[in-house]
């Protein structure tokens, strides 16, 4: 239901779906505006890209995601927001290890190069792991992965079985992505499993003893005076075995059911 709501909401806000290639072209346009020092055009393109991200029909690849965060760093630089510049550059570095900021964007000695160097020194890889989706594929910054960063923003995208994007969103640092239907693998509740094991052992032992007493009861060599006691013991042990067996079956099933739920 959550996923359906998100899809419906996105569809209502997006007049048309946009492939990743189209967004990538807009990013290139923004970078050209930055190089030409056309701040008005740059900001216009940057704002448009933010609106296009939730409307994407295909996911970014790693190179396109790298370009997205590089553009985000340039936008933050123009806004004099050094903290956001650093986090955006950290995204660039972690998506594309070994990446260097081109001198065509910022010549050596430019403040952006200095901020990029700071981001490289303070880069971290502290991650969280998302649950496996029931269907489809999760992409984090253009890479098929269930691992999401905790210390920086990231692009979360999810496709359906036909590889069409159903969720596309920029997620802020420390936040969880939108909810989605998960594939809950069966797991075992340990206390219930232990209960089932103990009950099973009791049931088995009791049944063995009850059978032994019954065999002795029917043995012709058994003295007549012992028959009454043997019958009582066999009946009691049979009842214990039956009760323990019921507990074993109930606990065993519950161990799996509770663990999966």
C-alpha cells in the first residue's frame, strides 16, 4: 500500500516519465552554464533537474550519479554552503573511487579543488543494509545495491520486474529511503526452537519407557503381582509422551512462524 501511494503521488506530480539519459543531458547543460559563469542559467537547470529526479523512468548508472552529485556540489558552492559542497563531493568520491575534479570545471588552486581535497580526506564508508525487496531491484547512486550510506545524501531508485523505475528520490544524510514491500525470509525464533527440542526429547523418552512397560506387561514370565503397577506406569508415560508431542509440534511451528512474521 505504501509503494502504491508513492507511485500514485509521483505520477500525479510528473506530467511525463523521463529517462536517465535526458536527466544526464540536463546535467551537462548545467555544467556548461557553470563553466561559462552563467549563474542564472545554471540555477535554472539545477532546479529543473531536482524536479526531474522523482519522474525518472530508468535508473542512473554510476557515471550519471557521479555527475549528479558533482553538479550538486557546484550549486552548493554558488550558495556559499561549504558543508553541502563537502557532502556532495563525498558522494562523488565514494561512487567513483579515484575520481579527480576536472580542471575544466575548477583550475588548480580554485576553492573547489581545495574543498574536493578536504572531502577526500574526510571520506567515510559507514553504511546501513536495506531489506531485500519482494520484487524488482534497488539502486543506490546508480549501483544495484542494498547498502546505503549513513553520513551523506544518496539517490535511491527502485525498479519493478520490467526494469521501470517506480521510486526515484534524493535521500538526505542519515535518513531511510521510502518503504517498499520486502521479501521476508523464514527465520527461527530461538527460544521456541529450544522449547520444541526439549519437548521432543521428553516425548521420545516417555514413549520409549511406556512401550517398554507395555512389553513387560504382556510378557508371560512377568509375575502377576506386578501387572497392575506396570499398567499404571505405561498409561502415565503414554500421556506424558502425547502431551510433550503436542508441545513439540506447536513450538516448532511457532518458532518458524514467529520468526518469519
